[in-house]
């Protein structure tokens, strides 16, 4: 089953990110769906999918751009600093799977 349009791709990506990608804080896992960051990340990653090119460098840049407010907004940290390397690898796998479905 191929994914046909932008909305479907972003919805599928949002779902996968929300269920599988998490912020790791003191060995606590806060999934991006709970942090309300799943759709934000999916929207930012969509251009990579539409270009057909996925690289860890591009993903790291996107994760670096997304700022997460902590401590009631006292500080902002890049999402890249809050996601472990193994979870970032899982994100790459999710993107590759969705890319395969697109074509």
C-alpha cells in the first residue's frame, strides 16, 4: 500500500514518531507524542522524504533546530541533545521505511 499525498505521509510519520521516538531524561522515556513534538518533527522531516534523500547529518540538523523548553521555559535545549543515538537510528529506520512505502 503506497502512501499518496503529503497529508497521509505526515500523518503516518507523526504516528510512527509518536509511538517510537522518545526523549531520554535520567533514564525516563518521554515519547514525542506525549511531549507534543511528534507532528512538529514530522513536518520538519517531510522535505527529506519528498526529496528522496535521507542522511543522518540532515536529521541531526533538523533535531538541532527544534528547541524543547524545559524547567517551565527557563531554558531551551535542542531536541538533538535529548534523543539518544540509538533512538536517532530508529528514527532513520522509520524514515527509510516510509520512503520505501512512498515509491
